[in-house]
């Protein structure tokens, strides 16, 4: 009886097409529009309006971000293992990818590679120009205070990851030498200088109103600051490698814009067909934060990729955020923290760390270490965010 049931379930599962996420979102948007009674011209108009809603903004963010990431990835930096751990969150954010940051720092991290992994993961999720900026753009939010909130959340969330590694006795950090790696074409400060310039420009822009001066106003805006940082990143690599950096950025941006367009179109159709305001209270408060956290965690579990999760969930969540009247920072970081949920084998980051820092660990132990640590970071960060809301520090 039991074997027959499993056989039936397997056959049903095999009937579900193995489509990429972007195809599922396009199909869902069209099906929802038809179910909502939209005629063909109206359906195409709404789909088209949703698809192009924020692609220009995303292009201005992703192209320079990925150019900067490609430039930073071409540096082989020498540093002690402790310094590699210390800079890992900022490398994760500056390279707009925890995989790239880990790959760049792990050779010099020695026995502390797992700490570098959790640091890179946390920085990518919580610091500009990575998670918060991508999510805020998808939600249509422009709030300079997100930089400060991200730093405030990073410290305890990063600490949870460090505690988790220590709790397991530094498992997998006992492998490999500790010390320094050779410096090839750059030093640590040179590699991270563009990220420092980006942070400086954003802080200046938050403190000074440059609206009468359009050029300075743009350069201290996240989009303009990213262009400056990308330019510095390109300048720091040899001339013959610069075209390769730009080509990498174009490839990564193109695929993400396709996902973002499909997610935005679905979000637009969903808003037209489903009366969001009837289901979401105008002052959702903590319930709204938890709902966004759970929605993002579901996307992350299904998708695996953190970047694809950011790209897909923000446009879908935008109408929910607008209807719930949540504080902008609370909405952004509810999504960022939900994306922490579980580093599993459907995530490329899992395999990168698994085959390096956890090469001598069993598969079940690797899953417990990576998924367990990331899940604790997610819930720890959510608890802190809810506490900040309860005390009125997030408004």
C-alpha cells in the first residue's frame, strides 16, 4: 500500500514540467489575467506595463554592481585569516555575491573558511549595494536610512553565524593552513577601495541635500555612486581585463532583468485582478513583516539562488507592501532576512562551501551546518527587527 502511494506521488510529481522560475511566473501571470476576466488587449497592456515598471532602475544598479564585482574578483589579495573574516561581509556586499566573496577570501582564510562563508552571506544580504538596495528598488523605496539599519542588523546576525561555527567546534576550519597568501595584482585596500568610495558617497548624500546641483545629487545617489565605484573597480585591474569585467556584468544583468521583468509583470497582474487591500490590513505592523519574511523564505526554498530570490520576490511583494503601509526599512529587511532561510543543495553557495570548507564532512553534517546556521541567522535577525519595531526605532 505504502509503496503504491509513493509510486503514485512520484508519477504525479513527474507530470509537473521542469521549467525555470521565469517561465512559471509568466505562465502564472497570464493564467491569473485570464481567470480575472481581462480581455486580450487589456491583458497584454497590463503585462507590458508591469514588465517594464522598474527595469531601467535595475539596469542602473545591476550593471555597475556586477562590473564592480567582476573587477574585485580579479584581485588575489594577501591577508591574515582573521582579516579575511573581518572583511568578508563587506566583500560579500561589494562583490554583490556571497559565492564570489567566499571564493576570493577562502584561499587566505585558512582554518577560518566557514566563518568567512557566514560573513560573506550576511554581508550580501544586509549591506549596500547588495540585498537592501536591490530589494528597495523592487519595492519602489528610496530611503538613505537603509544603510544604517543594514549595519545595525549585520552585527548581531553576523555574530550568530560566528557563534554557530564556534558551537560546532570550528568544524571544517581545522583543515588547511592558517596564515597569508601571496599577493599577485593587488592588496586588500586597493581591492576594497571602490566599496569604501561607494559607502562614502552614500553617506555624504544622506547628510547633504545636493538637489540644486544635479551632478552631485546624482553621484551621491545609489545609482551614481555605483557608477563611480564601478569605474574605480575597472581602473584597479589591468587594461586587458576590463572588457571581460564588463562582459561578465552584461551577462549577469541580462539574465536577472528577465527574471525581474517576469516578476514585475506577475505583480502588476496580481494587483489588477486581486483586491490586495481587502486582504491586507492598512496597518499590518509585525504581522506584515512576518508575512513578507515567510513569503521570501518560500521563494528561497523553491529557488535556491539568493540573487534570483531578491529579483523575483520584491516586485511580487510590492503591492502587498503598498497596501500594508509598513515602514520602508521594516519591509525591505523583512525580505532580506527571509532570504537567509536555509543554505540547501539547490543553492550554488552550498556546493561552493561544501566542496571547500566542508570537504571532509558528511553530507548530512554539511546540510546541518549550512542550513542550520543560515536559518538561525534568519530568525535571529527577524527577532531583532521586530524588537526594533516594538520600541519604535524602525519607523
